[in-house]
C-alpha cells in the first residue's frame, strides 16, 4: 500500500491463458480432440436436448461445425455461427453436390438444349474436385482443373463460366462465404476472326476423294450448307426431309434457330448414307450418341493432317458464305440461309420469298473449278 492505494501484481499464468470464457447453456462449445491431429480443436453447437426418462436430467445434443488448427480459430468459427447462423449441412456439400442442385434449376431455364450439353461437357472435366467440399475449394483448385483439362480453349472458357454460375448459386444458398471463381480470369487464346481462311476448291475436291475418312463427310456437309460446326452436330434425323430435300436446324441467334436449309444436290447421297431414324442425331459419334464439339474438333484435325492442310472447323462455313458471295447470291437471302439477322426492315418484314429462291441460291455453290481468291468477308458472318 502506498499513499492509500493498493497495487495488485498482475498474474497471467499459463492455466489462465488456456481457459476460455464459459459459455451459456445452448451456446455450444469448443473442445480439444484427442490424438495427434493437424486440427486438434473442435467447435460444436447445441441442436437439441435429450431427457433421461429415469432421472429427468437433460443432455445436450451437439452438431459439429468443424475442426480447427487452434482454439482461437475454433472460438471464432463458433462465434461467427452464433452471430449469423447458417445451414451446417449445406457447408458439407461437395462440388458435385452443388452441381446437381444448381443444374436441376438452371437447365430448366435454358431454351436451347445445346447450352446444357456444353455445361455438362465442361463438368465432365472437373472430376478431380468432384468430392471436395465446395467450401474447401480455392483458386488454385479451380485454375488447376482448367489447366490440366485436355480440351480446347472454348471448353476451358465454358468450365470457367460453369464455376461462375455454381458459385453464384452457392453464395445465394449460403453454401460458401466467398466466390473464388471471381478471383481469377481464364486466359483464353484470342482468335483473330478477320483471318478466317476459306478452303480452296482444290482442297474441297481432295476432301471428296477421302469422303469416308474420319469426319471428312461432315466437313463437306458444312461446306455445302453453311451450318456452323456446333449446328451440324445438333442436326436430328427427325428434322431431315428426304422427300423435299431440306433440313431444319441451327442455333445461336433468333434468326439462326430452326431455319430451313435446302440440301445441295452434291451432298444428297452423303445425307442419305447418314440418315437413320433409329438414331437421334444425323452425325452421332461411334456410340451413336451426341458427338461433342471437342470430339469433332479432334477428328477434324486428323483429316487436316491427313491432307496436309491447315483449317479450323468454322472455316467450312466461311467457305460457303464466300462462295455464295462470289456467285452473287443476294445478301439478304444468304443471311436467311446461314442464320443472320436481316437489318433491312422491308426485306425482314414485308418480303416473302418463295422457297425455290433458297434452293436456287444453294445450288449455285460449286467447288469444281479452279481455286478462287476469296477476300475477307468480315467477322460479322461468323
């Protein structure tokens, strides 16, 4: 005691530091787990009480929040839960579990089945993280899956889009607290659409000579119809009219969806060879199932290597359009055939063309002559 004041010597013993403030009944607890563990502390909450019928005493029923490396982390997790309760079971959902929940809702909103197929294809390459809890995934996991996937840039971009949509769903339903898909950008190789190189007539003639090799026939089909590669893959046998020689197909835009395209006389035998009402698709894979774009792209490359030439699948469509322009096909008529929006109001609203106009336009496509020097048709014709 000095000058009437009492000085108390502070005591911070190890036992005092290790003791946590006692919680009220029902607020859960933090406890030490026995054995050698990387995360030796557990946090749990009270979810109910069990009454002993003999003694009348009550026993708390716990549910685990998780295990943690330090007591402080466990206390923090428990405090966070008490301040903002969440569905603990939701936190245990795996990546594949979130996909099942998300896809059940999202696919019903899609007008075009091909969009769902593209996401399903992207999901198939995510198997390394199927069984990981969504909450445990980090940027390194997501980037690693995309990097290791043996697919093209388009599919990798779709994988990134899949992650974005799944995390949005998971955030809304409080399955995760942070959107890790938003923390990285998938670098996709940019393609210069102005450098599309049409097939030469001589190259098309060589394709005819190997028509039965790989997907050479599918390339020829696109060269004479102008369908996009993804549209070719989606053509169903039920939409092939062998009596009037026309096909209903197309996607991507309102103008391109379910358009009617005449079957060029040059490829009618090719279409007949593939037509099989027992199969859903005109050009299925070896298992008579839907051929994915990645499967087609791989087979396309084999045909190009066999011929010793270099083209992309989309350049068959560009060749059709370039050839049509070379033979002076009316631009609005060409847009209707290849599925592009007609901006001329008079043509789009008031002009009604005879179907024979379309047949005559497609009949002009010819690759039998000498090579033609095509000019760039611009990216707007993709």
